[in-house]
C-alpha cells in the first residue's frame, strides 16, 4: 500500500469515525426529543379533557344514553383519551389498559400525574395519567402508540448510516486527490534522488522550492549531496595528488635498484643504495602523512581537555634534541583547549618541523602561545605574499621549497586538525622569516 492510499484510508476512516460519533450522539438526542414531544402532546390532550367531556355530553343529550358517560377511549387523531369517573380500585379493564393502584391514588389526589408505558391489544402505548381538571375523584388518561415516532427514527437511522458511509468514501477520495497534490514535491524529490543513485552524478540539482517540511527535506538532501560531492571531489583530488607525488620517488627508487641489480660490484653501489634508502624514507614519510591526513579528517574518537602549553613544551623539547644547531625561544601562557590530544600534538610538531626545516644553522625559532593562538616564527627566507594563502594546501610546494625534503602534507594536516577543532590555521605576513599561526577555541582553566 503506497503513501497516497494510506492517506486516503486514514482520511476516510477519520471522517467515518466522526460521522459515527455524531450519529451516536444525535440519534438518542432525536429519540429523546420525539419522546418529549409525545409527552407534551399527551399533557396538552389531557388539558383538553373538559372540552371533550362537554362535547360528548352535548352529543348524547336527548338520547337514551344521556345518563351514561362513555368510559371507552376516544380517538382524537392518533391520541387516545379516556375519562374514568370515580375509579375506586385497581383492576383489569376490557376497554383499555388496566387501572393500577397508582392510577387510583392520582384520582384521589394523593399522587401526582405521571407517565408510563403499557401494552394493550398488542400495541405499546405511552400513557399519561392525571386527575380530571375541576372534578376530584375523576381520572383522565391520554395515550399515543409508541410506534408513531418509529418511522421517523428508522429514517433517521438509515440517513445517519448512509451519511457515515458516504462521508467516509468522499473523504477517502478527497484525501487521495489532495495527497497526490501534496506529495508531488516528494515524488519529484524521490525521482531526483533515484536519478542521482542511478547516474552517480551528485551535481544534479535537488528541488527545494517551498519553506515547509518537504522543502526543508529537499534542502537537507541538497546540502547532503553537496557535502558528499565535495568529499568525493576531495578524495579524487587527494588520490590524483598522491599518485603524482608517489610517482617520482618510486621511479627514482626503481632506477637505483635496477642499477644495483646489474652490477653489485660497481663503485657507485653504496651511493645508489643510499639514494634508494633515502627515496624509501621519503615514501614512508609520504604514506604516513597520507594516513594522518585521512585520520585527522574524521571526527575524533577521543577528546578531552588538553593543556596546549604543555603540549608545546613537549614538542619543543623533542625538536631541540633533533636539531641541536637551532635555538628555540618558548613563551607560552597556560592554555586549556578541548580536543584530540594526539592530533593537537601532531599539528604542533608539524609547525615546529616546518620552522626547523627553513631555519639556517644557528637560527632561532620563536614559539608563543596566548589566548589560544600558537605562533611559530622561523629565521628562514620567509614566504612570498603571493604564496601565503596556499601554504596550507595539500601537496603545495613553492618553487623554493621543491629542493627541500618533505611530502607537502605537513601543513595541510595542521589546517585539517585546526578545522576539526573549530579553529583556523594561517600564514601571517612577517618582515623576517615565516610566521604560522594555529588558533583554537579555549576553555576556562579550573
């Protein structure tokens, strides 16, 4: 069952349930109203009993039956009216419904007028018993067959039943037609997503025209496909750049190994072996950087509060041991950040490694940390203004940097770590040397 059919069934069911509820309330109300009208008619007919008695006496005046007042019920339309003079006791009656003790009490004035239901000659009657106006001891009874309102109630029942069915069907048809129009944007969105799935083209525009929930869904899909397209494009660029960077050391390594294999006794063999080891080391560094670049591009699996100043101190101590001919000036204010401690340490280490690589022997590297901004300045030739915005790009190496060893991924990892932690990485213009800045959101120190 598709969504349009489910909406049609739901709409029809709701309408039918509403009509059924109306019927359950309306039918008893109409029945009670008709009963009230019958009771009112009975009371009104009883009030006309003196006029009826007077008319009957005039009719029998001058006849042999003048002295006898008829006690059989008189038919006035559908209403039966019976006048019972001096009912002294309860008992059966051959003329109408039997007299009860309650009827005798009403005639004697010891009980109030009342309604009851009784059967006479196979017909159920609604009976009103009251004292005759102006004649104590005389009883008047009016009765109407209960079958009189039955046709009306039957018609009402059929009308309500038919209306319930018709309302349910009409609501189902209307709901299906409305669902087709309302779900048209969903159908277009589904067709677009299916076309994207079949073609693999993430650039296909996704319709998101309205501002309602469906429009928001379309916007969410559009944002998702745009992010996915950007991610796929980034992966393709990374593969292309990595293959380009890997090709050169692999070619050189292959050539050196082939020369070694041809003549192991050649005097150039040690030099070729050293070159091969160097190329293998560059490949190892490049592969490690690629792995780190992929790893730090994902959400951190473990985050905690990290003292960035202590991380900087550890990294500077290691760099000082490896580069004994470079001086380090460290000025760090206590700084607390929240993030992945391994990723943050790798980012700071990459900044220090870049500064050491560009600083000449005897040069000094200045490290300062304040308000979440870690500045690393070297004593090298500096960065041309035209290259400042490209420094943190993957595999970007300026013409001057191509003579130096490196994978071209170290600073790209720095920027990726910074962005993953809600920070930034940038190259700041400087008169002497290069100044690179890693800025991260800080936490309140305890």
